[in-house]
C-alpha cells in the first residue's frame, strides 16, 4: 500500500483525477481530515475541500497513475 500527497486545485483537475483512477483495477482512497472517499467517485472527490492537500492511498500499482499523481504533488501546484 502506498500513500501520496496531491492537490487538485480545480474542478477540471478533480475530473481528470477521477478518470485516471477509474482506469486502475484496484481500490484507491482519498483522505482529508477524517473523511475517506473512493477516488473513483466524482461526487465524492468534488465534496472534498479542493484547496487543501489530499492524501491518496493506493491498494495496488499502476505506473501511469503514479506518474499522474506525481504531477499533482503539492509543490507543483499553485492553488493558493
């Protein structure tokens, strides 16, 4: 199991994230505070505070999705 910190500063980025997560054949969770959301749920992801750093937990491996996540690392995003 792997955890990655990301930011999704826009609704468009959130949609790209959910689309990329849906291509993975394993579970992916997103954590913020004490809330856990299924990363493949657009409504769930959009219900999160997108101005904050989110923790993504992968229950498998996918090189393409992990590269996608690296591009959304907090230090690469200029949300605030």
